[in-house]
């Protein structure tokens, strides 16, 4: 203590000789002198052992108060410095080489807690890879951590963890890739399985069969639901929770609410990517978990105390928000699964007493799903009863329409928002966007109910906190909620006339309207097979014919697509995100698409040089710089302007631009080279190439243009691409399978003549991939039995290629599968006239290829088992079908 006092007295002498600089002219109250800002720092540097000295001079040594920015930066630095043992293990596993793993371990090992099981496993894994290195490295590591090897496992014995458990974890994480680790985990689950599962689920699951096994594991080992047969019927929305409470969860669930919510979030992410049909199954996981919360209550008791009611409400709302996000593939078509999952949760919430309460974000999640869901027949009819003037007021077409009440025209989006308002929540900007898309302006005037995907990542401010009437996002929604280009352009001009400055949020929907108007004009004169109501899709209607003067009509005419784009760029707006991808994919020419790519935000110049064919030096192009969505857009653009040996003869094929004919490079090899360098995990990028190779008369090689060998080369390129596709860990789904069949059908005749062995290998490949797609699983925990969305289109193209190859027995096998799963196929095609036509073509192809074989009698017996069978197609239909070389009737 004496030494501390001496130090303080000496410090006062030092301070008296320091130059004094006041921050302001007025003296501070309670201070006899002003110190230099670095005085406190000098003190602690000079006397680090003097603890508590600040208390002796608390009035004379004021500490500077950090600003809010400094506090945030300090927290970020602390958060960045701290690495949890689990995070260190996950980062170590993500390193690609042994050297990177060893260096990371040496850097992070001294900063993590060694008493965690993750740290033990990390140390053992690193020791295993060091054992494969040279003796010097192995010796250095073993000498450094030999004491740790002997004593650390004792810290975990109190938790019941043994040496065998640690070895089991090490064995699982020693798999060569994420798929191998997942298989080891599922084959032999370890202790603390949910902790390990949360780590494994952070990697991508690319196989639907693997994801199905994970869901079964969660039901059986984590939720403790042992008998799947007692859980049958859960898919029926009419079954209430009162009938489900006849079963008990066998054993406690070994995780808290936060961990369970995180598990569900990870499962929902994987399901959205590869198996959206399983969304309702994940929603039902809340049922047994809620039972575990209420285990001490009688089975017939519905009253929940306040504490458990709050827990259930938190989980309930978190589940509802998880099913707001759309699926990665076919997001609009898969939205019915989102709504099915939310509907099950809403039914569950109503069976408690008091009912579970929805928060503000849950109401918005429901309205968002309604905005992206397919319109009901009532909503579609309401859109057709609108006048062609603006605002589009309702016009009754008959007496029944005149007698109907106004609420009949209210969309489900508006009903969800009204329910939110009735619950006492104030309207927000998100509500305003949803309301406009749902068919109503903020002042109550009607708009066009438009089906649209929406993603909201930020907290929405309330309208009362500051409503900007010129919000570009809101005006962009107004532009989108129109029927034709003149209505959209009128909304765009009104925004400018009111003083608004157009941004990408307003240019993007207007550019979409102009692009689809060009598509409508290109298809003008064709008979539409599917009549759509306004707002059902992106397509626009024909401009209404009004008795306006020519001068007024000229003001309503919007500019062209390119004129509006150049206007956007000249105003300083560089396209990015979804707008950039849309512009690249829908570019009117290859040259213009490359220009848009160059002017896009975040596109390096070296990348543009390589993609445009102006620079063939691979070393200068870092392909990882471009995001996968940009890669997909570029590949889509290149495959739109392919070179053909002749003019496309099939209706609907993309026209050939003059720029593609005059290009210095063939777009198809350029697209293939780009994909093979990047190896993207986004399957549509690969399918775009498969589709390009399947086109008739497409030029794969300039030397073989128009020759049969060109089709053989297309098949050989496909085999090579498919090998890279599987090397990325991806599995073929029905969308890619149709292109495989199309390429095989055009290449097989010449392939069987010139290369019989390769033709036989091609048939084996097709049969193997088809067997994976049509595999029907046993119904367990009410999971979908079909792993993929098999349609009549897939079956029809597969039957065609088998018929060309003379595989009649395989055609009979397809017919057997069709008869056994006919109810599933009919349910899938119920809402699609196009799919019903594909089913008709399937039976026509079966008759064409089996009519003169011994299998026809069996085919007749099989189709007679169908409930609504009306006989084979007529001879006229068969003749028309045969005349089309690609099987399009």
C-alpha cells in the first residue's frame, strides 16, 4: 500500500510538468485542472501494477465518454475476437487443405475454451491430419499438446461423456465431405446428437433421400415420437389437436426453446431448397414439442398458464415466420406448401386456452404468403369484373354480380391485413405494399390484385412514424399492380409529376412491363390455350381501345425497353441485384446483353472481357467474384442466342439475333466453359445448358453444323457436364431429367449405329436416373411418399426415348408405375391444363410404340384399371402425334 501512495505522489509531479490544453475556455465544475486527453493512457502505461488508483483522484481524472459509434465498434471487435469452440470446429472443417487446417488450429487453439467437447474433437481431428504429415510436424504437435491429451477428457466425465463418445464424434467429422459426415451421423447417432446435428445442418444437403432421413431422425430421436402409425392422418387439416393428444411423447426432449427453433430454421432452409413438399411436416413438429411443454397437464386440459403460454406463443410465431420465405425452385408453384404449413400452425394455435396470439410479423408473414399464392376462383373472377378505366372499379356483368356484396371481391391479402388491424397493430410500410398488391390503394380505391413474391429483411416503420408519399418502393408496387403498359406508364409519369425521383425500385417494374409487352406482341395472333385473369402472372394485357385523341394517346405511349434502360443508366443508376439479372436474361440481343453486363454494378472488367469472348486468358478471370445468380443470368443470356444450322422449326423457340450470327465466338462453348470453371451449386444454371444442348439443329461445333454427328457431340458434352454436376454433390430432379431425355431421343438413332457401346451406356444412365426419380417411399411420420414432383411430361419424354431405343419392357414398367400412382398424378395435374395434355400424350406414345408388340395386351389390361379411362386416342390424334418429330401434339 505504501508503494502505491508513493507512485501516486510521483505521478502528480509528472502531471504538473505536462502541458495543459483545455478543450474549452470555461472551467469544468468540480475540476481543479484540465488534463491532456492522453494523460490517463500514459498513467496506465507507466504504472500497470497500480490497481484502483483512479479512485484516489476520481474528480481529477475524468475518463472520456465513448460515442455510440465507438461503443458499436468496440462490441464488434470483441465479437470478432471471441471464437466459440463450436465455431472454431466448424471453421476448421470448412478449410479445404490440410495446411490451412493446421495453420488455423495453431492460430485459434490458444483463444478457445478447452473444456468443451467441441475443443476436444477439434484437437483430435487436427492430431489426425498431423499424423499424416512428416515426422517433424507430428513431433512438434505431440510435444506441445501431450499434457492436454492426458487430462482434458476428465473435464467432460461429469457430463457422462466417455472416450468412446469423443472417438465417435471424431469418426463422424472425419468424413471426406458433408454428405459422408451426414451418413455416418445417421447410421450411428452419437451422444448429444442434437448438438452435432445443428453443426451438420449448416452444410448443404443436396439429396432428397438424405433430407428425408434427417427428418425421420428428428421425429424419432429428438421429438421422441416412436410409433409412426399412430401419427397417421396428420396431413388431414380437419384433424384437431384434441385427437392428437391421445399419444404421449416418450421421454423428455433434450433441448431448449431456442435450440429447437434453430433446428426448425435449419430444416426449413433445406426443405425450401430441395423438397418444399415437406414444409407441412416440419410445421407439425411443433405439436409434439408443445406436448412436452404440457406434460404435467391432463390430456383433456386446455388451460395453459401464463409462463407456458408465453413460451408457446414465441415458438408459434417463430414457426409462422419460417414458412414465409419461398422455395428456391418454382417459388410461386410451391407457395401452396407454405400456406399448408401455416394453416396447420393456425389450427394448432386455436386449440389452446387461451388461443395462441399472433404478433405483428406473423400477420405480415401470412399476408405475404397470400400475396404469392395462386388466386382462388373468386379472386380471379373479381379481377375480370374490373373496368378498363382507372381506377378499375367493379362492373357487374349479370344480375348475380349485381346482387353480390362488396366483400366478395376482397382478396385474402386484404383480409389478413384487416385481421391484423383488428388485433390492434398499427399499419406499416410493408402493409401498404401488401395492400396495393392485394387490390386496394391506401385511400380505398381499387388496384389490380397482383400475384407477387415479397421478401422483407428489415423492420418496417409504422406509417405514423413518417410516411413518405413519394416512397419509390410503394410507387414501384403501383406500377406493378396494373394490367397493361399504358396503365403502368401512367403510374410512372404520375410519380415524376408529383416530384418523385425514379430509382431502380420504379424502373425495374416498368422495364418488366415493357419486356412482357414485347413478348405479347411477338405472340400476337396465336391462340392462347390458358386464359389468365389480370394479375395472375407477369403477362400484360392488350391496351384498351379508347376514344382518345391522337395527341393524348401519344402521351400515354411508353418508351421502348432500350430507351427506358438508357434513361435509367444516364441518370446515374447502375442496375444491380434482381434488376440486373432480369435485364441480362431478357436482353433483346447478345450485344445489348453484354453491354448491360458491363454497366452492371459490381461486375469486374476482367470478368466482362472473358464472358464476352474478348479475352481468353483464364488466369485474369477470377470466376468466384461473380455471384451464382449472375452466373445463371449470363448462362441464360448466352443460351438464348445460340447458333443454329437452320431456322428453328419449332414454334416457341427463341429467334436468332443477327449479333449471334456475327459473333466472334460461339455462345454455347462459352457458356459451357463458364459453368465448368465455376461449378455452381444452383441447379437451374446446369439445366439451362442441358436445355440448350437439347434444342434441334443447335450448333455444338461449327465443323459439324447440320450433320448427325453434331447430335452425338451434344450427348457426349451432356455426359461430361452431368459428371461435373454430380461432382458438385447435386442430384438430378425432374426439371433436368426432361432435358436429358430430349438430348437422348435426338442422338440415340445415330449413336446406336456408330457407337453401340455408348448407346447401351446411355440407356443405363437414363434407367438409373429414372429409377431414382420414381422411387416411392413408405409413409413414415406423414412425410411425402414421392421424393420428386413426377409429372406426365417426365413420363412422356422417357417413354419416347425408350420407344426409340426399342425398350418395350421398360415402357410397360412405366405404365405399371403410372397406374399404381395415377391418383398422385391426377392430383398434380388438377390445376394445370398443360399437364393434362402431357398425360394424354403419354398414353398416345405408349400406344404408338406398343401397338405392334406382344406387350399391347398387357397395356390394355392395365389401363382398364384406371377409374376415368375413356379409351386410347383416336387414329387421327395418333397420326398428328407421329407427324411431330419431338412428340409435341
